[in-house]
């Protein structure tokens, strides 16, 4: 909920800053407080942006690796995304998505695999009936 509020606030803030700039330009005279107002507004915006980025870093973790193949146009890689609903600082519980891909110039040999799991799932996958691979 906090992340959504910060995202909406960050989306709306530039509109208010732009409206304030056009009003002061229309007056046709120099406003001595304008540089200070701009500095305060930019400082507040930077502070809100930093708080939003901190919240995102506390809730989302992403790792990846990309490797170019021997042939031109051949690439393979791995991507891991973890989402911590309560935040890393509050709990280690997370939902993870892992993906592997391989692209080749031959369109028939492209591969992509995704697997989703929760930190609360049992470690032994051999006992589960439903595969988690798409």
C-alpha cells in the first residue's frame, strides 16, 4: 500500500511543479523566492524518489546473467526474480520466479522455461504431482 501511494505521488508531483513554473513565468517579473522554492521542491521530490526506491529494494530482488553463444545471434541467459510481500527487512518469506532462455538464429531451436515457487514450499519437488514449469 505504501509503495502504491509513493508511486502515485511521484507520478503527480511533476504536474504540480510544472503548473507552478508556468504561473511564475506569466507574471513577467523576477520572483526572488523562486530559486529557493525550486530547490525545496526538487529536494522533496528527490527525497520521495529515494524512499520509493528503498521500498522497492526491500520488496523486490532481481538477478540475471546473459551469455552470447558461439554463433552470431545465439544467446542464452538466466533470470531470477524474488518478491518479498512483507519486505526483506521484515521476513525472509518470498515468491520466486526463475527463468532460463536460449535464442538461436534457427527459430525452431529457441527455448524459454519459467518456474515459480514460494519460500514456504517443501524443498523436495519429487513428491509434488503438479509440475511448476510453463
